[in-house]
């Protein structure tokens, strides 16, 4: 672990390149996800058009029930995502504490090493 931290401190350009590659990978991943959502939306419109063409008199009732189901499911999804965000924030705070302790230990070790060399 110390060697990784030392590498990152000694080679900031390498860290920037790695971060750039990670950001590019994230960008392309999100781009594919957005394309998937777009295709699913078009597919949903095609299916809705088919049902409207098949039975136009039943279409408003079917759409209203479907919209109600979607609202219910999206509400549940929203609640679950809020819970996950809260849990994630708690983990971030725990990790921040661990990083601070690790940084303190590393700085103490460096000070001891420097004092031994002098």
C-alpha cells in the first residue's frame, strides 16, 4: 500500500493519465446506457402504438392503469434509491476517517524514517 501511495506522489502525470482513462471509460459506458434507454423508449412507443391500433376504445383505460402502475413502481424505486444514497454517504464518511488515519500513520512513518536518517 505504501508503494502505491509513493508511486502516486512521485508520478502525478501517470495518475492523471489513469484518471483520464477512467473518465473516458465512464463516458463511453454512460453513452451506451443512454443509447439503451433511447432504444427502450422507442420500443415502448411502438408497443403503445400497436395497442392503440388494435383496440382504440380500450386504449385510454389501459394507458391510465399502466401509468398508475409505473408511478407506483417508480415511487418504490425512488425510496430504495434514497436509502442506498444514505447508506453510501455513511460509507463515504467511514472511508474518509480511515483515509485520514492512514495518512496520519504514513506521515508518522515518514517522520520516523527521516529522523532515523538524520
